[in-house]
């Protein structure tokens, strides 16, 4: 176990982290075994089924299928994505307030069984809709927006391709920095300050590039469509007054269960760099800290374990402080500043894509102000307060002001 973090091949094998796409699932499957054709047919035709009002009827007529034919990890991940999309569509349908509080047993039982096998909750999570919901159009061409597509979307005009793919491309750009982690821990052990400084600067550069990729969201996602269409299908049943007791998974659990909807808080990549840099997001026991901790249960278990393993390694922050080297401190701060910039930008995105559309919707409805639910994140948080808390904690971790 000694020095396990000093070898990327070991990290990759033990924690399912890919050298090219990081925490994303590399080359996801596009089809399940034929026995699951009915699931695939519904998932591939969600926009038409929702539009025609036939979605729920089709789901209720499904046969109960065994998950025994899902024998490998990629087929299980695809099935979790498929059943997650079907579940969200069944619960929210056209998003007009006609909400289903019970998931039929023919879908609930295999979905919950599969979720237990994958150690993920039975709801559409970030690891499904972003990390496993993609394909290359031309396998010989690079991972660019133009050469990629999503496997599933909810409505014909829901911006899901733009939202999910830009989120994925931000992940992939930031993932290059993970490959610097072995260099960092080895440099600390060997007391090689210049090597450590260069590795930290590479991480800062990767995070800066990830921010540039994030800018693509304006080109591919319309704020009104995101807020009024796609966001409906990302909402969960925890802290949601429309499903105040949660969702009943018929035939599996007697009582209703509450789960958060998919959100960026479920991404391992930024929690990874918080841990690496010793940014104490989980300190103090506040609601933001608790939410981030809770969101780890929505990550694939291998990624969860990676974060725990990182936490048990020597502190990069303490090492940099102890050495008192100006160049090293500047490199460390460059990483922290890159994270602050990403979080500032995320706040701007939330303002444009959630707060402003919520305000416009409330004006059209002649009510005084947006509802508390409309200003919440899909994970069920008070969105702006959460993001500001995370940003401020990051900012306070700078070794030098300014």
C-alpha cells in the first residue's frame, strides 16, 4: 500500500480512473443485450413518448426483467442510465405538475437490484447522465463537442446534449491534472521541491483550460429551455415539496425513499482537487460540508474510495507551508486560484440559467418572487448559498492574499 498514489497505473486500475477521460466511463456501451430491448426502446424514444402522452402507459406494460444478463460493468452502467432516464420521465412526465409518487414494480425492482449491485442510488445521477451518457460520432476523431453526442435525452428541444456534453468536456479537461497526483506525492516523499512546483503549475493549467471549456455552455445551452424543460427531469425527491415523502419503489421497499437529483456536487473531479490541496470544504459541519459528504454516496464506489484514499495521504498544503519556499507557495496558490475562478464562473452560470429564468417565470405568473424550490439546485440545495460557501472556503485557502 505504501506509495500506491505514486503510480498512475495503480490509481487507474484500483479506482477506475481513465488516463484520457478521468472519472468518466471510457467508451460507454450504446446497447444492452437483446433481452432488454423494451427498456432500450423506451429510453431511445423518450421525447416522442412524453410528447404523445404514452410514456407512462408503455412503462406500466413492461415485463419484469431479471438483471442477471447484465454481466459486466459497462452493461450495468448503461442499464442504470437507461432505467434512470425512464424513471425520471415516468415521475415527471411533461413537467406540468402531474407527478407520480409510486414507481411500478416492473421497473422499480430491477432498478433497485441493479443500484445495489453498483452501490449507487436508484435515481438518475451525475455518473449516469454525464459520465456514461456519451459516444463519439467518429471513433477515429478526437473528443470534441462536434464529434460527440449523448445516448439519451428527454425532449426534442431540452438542450440535454449541450448541458451533458459540456459538463463532460469540463471533466475530461480537468482529468489531465489527475495524472500529476503521483508526481506530487513522489516529489514530497523525495523532497524534490522543483518537481512539486512544476506538477502544481500543470494542475493549475489544466483547471484553467477546464474553465475555457466551460464557456461553451453559452453556445450550446439556452437558459430558458434549460430551466423550463431539462431541469424538470434532473430534479430528485429529497427536499422537493412535489414529493415531500419521497418516491415509493413498489415491490422493493415498503416506505418511500428520498434521493437527491443529479448535480455537479456529485462530480468527483473537483472534490478530488479540494482534497489534494487541503481545502477544508467538509470542515465545520455546515450544510455545504454535509451536502458534499452526502454526494459522495452518489458517486461510483471506486471514485468514493479514491477520495478517501487521497484524504489519508500526506497533506500537500502542510508540506508547502512547512517548506516556506516562495515559488512553491505561488504554484500552490495558482491551483487554488484556478478553482476559485471555476467556482466564480459556476456562480455566474447559475445566475444566468436558474435565478434569472426563475425570476422571469415568477413575473409571468404575477407572483411576488420565485418559489424556494425554483431557486434550489437539482440536488436539493439552496443553490447560491451552497456555491458561495464552497467558493469562499476555497478563496480562504490561498496562502497569500490577492
